[in-house]
C-alpha cells in the first residue's frame, strides 16, 4: 500500500515509546503524523524530529499557540528551525500575523484554529463567545485568519465546504479533525463527518486518531480509512 498523505494520524498516546511502537505497526501505510500538546511532555518534539529526519515522515505539530505577539513570534521561530510541515496557532488575526513573522525563512505552514471540533453552542455560551452557530463563527474566523496570512485553517468537516468557498481560501489548506470512519463512535467530538465526506467538502487533509491507534489492528484501520477516500 502506498501512503496517502491526505490522512494524518494523530499520535494521541501517552509517550514517545508507545508512539514509536504505533508508527512501526503502521509502517509505510502512513506518511503524515500529528503530534499535539498531550504528547509534548512525553517527548513529542524529539519524536517529531525523529520521524521527520530519520523516517521521512511529514509532521503536523498541533501546539495551538496563543499569547501576546512577541511570544508567539518567538515560539514559532523556535519551532520553524526544525522544518516541520504544519504548526497550529489560534485563529485570532494578531496571533496569525505574529506566527507569520516567526516562520519567515522556513517551509513550515501556519494553520489557524477556528472553533474546536469538541465545542458546541452551549460551550461557546459558557465561554462568552458572540451569538451564532459554531459553523458560522468558524467560517468567519477562517476568513479573518486567512486575511491575516495563515497558510490554512483547522475546521470541522461540517465547515469545510463553507470555508473552501471563501475567496480568501483559494490555494490555502483546509485540515479537518473530527473525522470518524463510518460506524465509529464520536468520542469527544461533536461536529464530525466520515473521511470521504470531509475530502469531498474541500479538505486537503483529514486527522484521524482514536479509530486508528485504539484499533486492534492499527494498520488495517488505516487502510480502511484510506479506502474510504475519494480517488484523487
């Protein structure tokens, strides 16, 4: 099986030892991995560099940076030296602009987070976010982040088509978490779709975690996800 880099597997496991064991099981079936905050204290940055430099994998570092501009710029500059593929920041325009300054001279793509796929309107109310559906807010945040210079956005599959239709989205990346293969449990995700639905809606990449790493046979689970994707 030739790896399809539209599939990004989330290494949401406790530590680098388990993550490396998983990547060994997946072998050449997967070429793109996401490493997030949960893995960071378990050796995540070292893992990212090992997978990138020694195994030729593409790496999505999901840090969701959010801070004052100078701090975001410095943090992104520090990450950009490792030549990883994707890095997330929150989609606030000032954060995106600072990240753009920090990544200068590197090939790292800055992806702006719109509205987390685990949130619904009740969560937004609790956070005192302006009225509107999660999708409406995600699309508006996407537009503003892209105008601020983001290379792409993170949004749920349910917003992918709306974001893809934005004039600002031409030539930009859309990466969708909250993807569940047909028949999978939603888990902690609230705005989900199948792999095929996400790609057809305009996503360039889908992120799949638990349905693969928690499967009895992760390699077979990855094959099944890729089999669901529309042909290029």
